[in-house]
C-alpha cells in the first residue's frame, strides 16, 4: 500500500521521498530538506503516542529529549537537526546514513569475528561516553540502533524516544517500554535507569555479536524479563567453547545483574573493552563462531524492517524473508528486537503466565518447584561459604572518584586492594580519578584488583588552518578529518570579495585546541550585497564615478556619442538601466555625451537653388528659401544667411537662402 506521507511536504520544508522503516513507535522516511538542499532522515512519531491524557506529556518530554540529543556532537552519534510538529505530525529530522545496521549484518552474516565485535563495541561505547558525560542515557541500545555507514563508520542512533515514552507511561500506566532482550534488570524491576543501564545493554549486544544469539530466550516477553532480573548473563563460551575466559569476564562484567557490579558508565566500560582486546592473541581475534540455523519458530514471514532505527538506512528490499534465519532456539523471543511494553516489576513474580485453565500450568508448577529447590541449594551453599570462607572474604570498594591519583591508589592499597591504573580522556582535571571498576561500594575479594580510570584531560584536537577562504564542502571535510563537526552562523553575511559559499570566519582560531567532537561555527559568504541600480544619467562623468563608487559599484565608460539633448561631458545613457536589481561590485557602463555634432557651412552662392538646398540638407542643416526683392530671374542663390566656413550644430541649425 502507498504511504500517504510519501510525496508530501512536511512543515513546508521536508519533501518525503520514500519510506525506509516502520517500528512500534515511529516510521522513518528519506526526505529532502528543501531549505538546505540535503538528504535527511525524517522520523514521524505514531499518532497514538500523542493521544489521551499522556499525549501532551509525551510531546513535551519528547521535545526536551530531542533538544538534549541535538546538543550532542560526536562523530559516532547520529546528528539530530530539527524537531517540530506539523498539524498532527510530530517529527524529528536527523543525519541520513547510507548503509545498514548491526541487525542486518547479523542476519546476513551470522556471528562476527572477535576483533570486529570488540571494535564495533568500542565505537558504540565511545559514542555513548559522550552522551553519558552530558548526563544523557540512551535507554534502547540494540543492533537496530547501531548503524553502519557505507564508508565503514559506526553510528549510534535513537536518543530520546524510548526514554520519553517510558517516563510518561511508567507514571500513567506503570509500564516500561523497550526491547526486552536488552532491558537491564533495574529497568524491568523498578523502572529506573542510568548510564549503567546502557552498559548492560552493550554487554548483551557483545554476547549476540560473538555467538549469534541472545543470552535469554522465552515464549513471552515476561519470561525473558524474568531471566534478566533473576539470572546472571552466562559467559559466551557457554555456546562458543573456544572463546577465552577474558571474553567471558568482559561480557559478565558489562552485563552484571547488579548495577554496582558494572562499569560506572560507557567511558569506564570502554577502558575495560580496550584492555581485553589488547590482551587477546591475533588467532583468537580473527576467529568467529559457527553460524547455527534452525527452523523458524513462528513458521511465517514478515516484511524486512528496522524496528525503531532513529535514522535512515538504505531502503529495505521489497521481499519477504524468514522471521529470523539465525535463531538458535525454537523458543527465542522476537529476535528482531521489537519494542514491547512491560508492567514494571512484573518479572519479579514467580510465575510468568496467567493463572488457571492454562494447559502449561503443570510445567510452570514444576518450574516453581525447581526454582524453590535451587533456592534451597543456594541457601545451603551460602551457609557453607560463610563457614569456610568467612565474612571477611569480601570487602567494598571505597569511593575514590574525584580524588587525585596518588591519594586514591594509597586509599585502595590501605584497604588491601590491588589498584590497576588506566588513563582515559575526561573533562576532569588531569590526574583525577573519574571511575573505578567495580564502582564505589561494589563488592570485591580482599586483595582483588580494582581498575582505576584516571583523567588525562579532555580529548583535544587542533582546529585546522586554511578554513577561512575555503569553500563550504572543503571546510566540512577538513573538520571531519580533524574529529570536529561543522555548524553555521545564522543570517546573511555579504562580502564584496568572497565567493558565495566560501568561509568568511570561524568561531575558533586556526590551531586552537578544542574537545574532539566539538562544533566549529563557520560564517559563509552570501556574495555581494544586493541593491537596486540607480540613475546617473545627466551627471558629469566625474560625479557619476563618485556616486557609483560610494555605492560599491564599478563604472565603465563606453564609446562617446553626440547628443543634441545632453551637454558635452554629461552621462547620456547607462547599462544596466535605472531600477534594475543588481548587487555590489557590479559594473555599470555609461555613455558620455560629446554634445551636438558640428558641421562647416559651404559656400553655395551662385548655385542653382535646388542643388544648393540638397547639399545643405545632406549636411544635416535645415534650409529655407526666399525670393530676392528683384524676383527670381534665373533661380540661383544670391545670398545665404550663414557665412561660408562657419561651424554650426548639425540637425538643429536653419540656413536661409535668397534666390534671384
């Protein structure tokens, strides 16, 4: 069916070209920004989100989240350009990414090589770290929201939408909206989230990139959510036995069930991933898990779709594909990562199904008995652990965040811990501790290792030189190469010397050091200022030159001409004509009068009257004939009123001939 929005102009600016994807919360279109003449991704929110009592609250929250996302500047984040409402259409416009996403990559190719999986996760965490430093949480990290551009760049998309919906629905309906396969336990159980919630989702993402499957599966969303809340994510070697323990430790640290056991934010997680990657040998990094193909659990088809990708991908193929050719179990839930609404705390219930009348009730009863038995075993194990190991086997990590490195290391060592230092980019003063793993108050074995992330200052890059004077496209490319983004000064900026689209000025000096990902504002030339050509006709040549120069115009002088109207030295005509639209620096060509043309009067006395008249008229003189007092005897000129050899104006002089 034809989408009614295709071909329409949204908000008088965005021409919708085609539909790219449709998900549970929005539809994404490829559109052309007619004002700036560029392709954009237009994300239109589904109308039901704005309905009812919660509608206005959602719109208000969504606007705030969009503004916050628009302030984020990082090469790994999809740029948000604009947001607005056109009638009943609430929309976002964003950077258009010509490529695919991780879901498509997994579907078509299966698990990734270890090196590729870790490299992609580093890029995702680097982008998330920029958001976390601005106190922004993504809240919906999943393969659909990790985009891969055609030139190989990794881009994180879809800040704000899921969070905006959840903050409204959690208060009005008691539900949390998200992709159940990647929801952190605290989000499911209590509806709360922070930077560690994103870290959990990246751990699940890494598990899937390495194994080709998700760690928890089930027949219903509640069953999957129950496992997130009540079970620790297994190491990926459970499914890919050759994966080393370092990879298991990384995944279980990122996806720890307790938030305090995870890295404090994406920056700390990035440090952990990089350290793990450096410690693996090349053979392991190059290896990838086998792809496992099983029958489709739903035995059906669906249109290929990127559920809630915030920005545009290459248009999906117009074919139907199996729901999940890469599924690894017949009960895997929604492998394409659909967004669902879960009652907050529902996963804490012991049973995941409706009571009574369910033919699967005996199986659930057995499950409850099994869980009770496992709980009893765990209790006995805890008692034995207490007896043989003792309460002093664990300690808590002191809060050293914000302290100088030397003080923090001494504090950790005095508590019997073994601190390991790692340097990270951060806005904090160099030498200041910005995070620890485990985090403050986290549990750790006495004598255990604690990774201390120490600020080495912000990640600074140098503003390129030669921006001023270059064309817009060249300046943009230079900024991107330097790790910076481009912004543009508002309003018109005219220049008599700079070409249209060239850079007149920047808000940062060439050679200045600024934070990576910062925006450099470019002032672009709009060319010479427009004006209306005025008249200099009748003015002297010198006066015309002065008037045109003072107005920023140039004057050229054409070949002179005679004029019976304009005195010698006066401008008798101009091009362009007065009243014509023009611009500064334009050339106005003037014609200067030489005055009337002069002729020498010949001596025609004694000539036949007709011949004399013809000769004088050929010179541009007017002739009047009169008879002499003696009458006309032989019709010859007896006298002429202007003496021979006199100079007189052509076309305006009358000479009288007396004929005898």
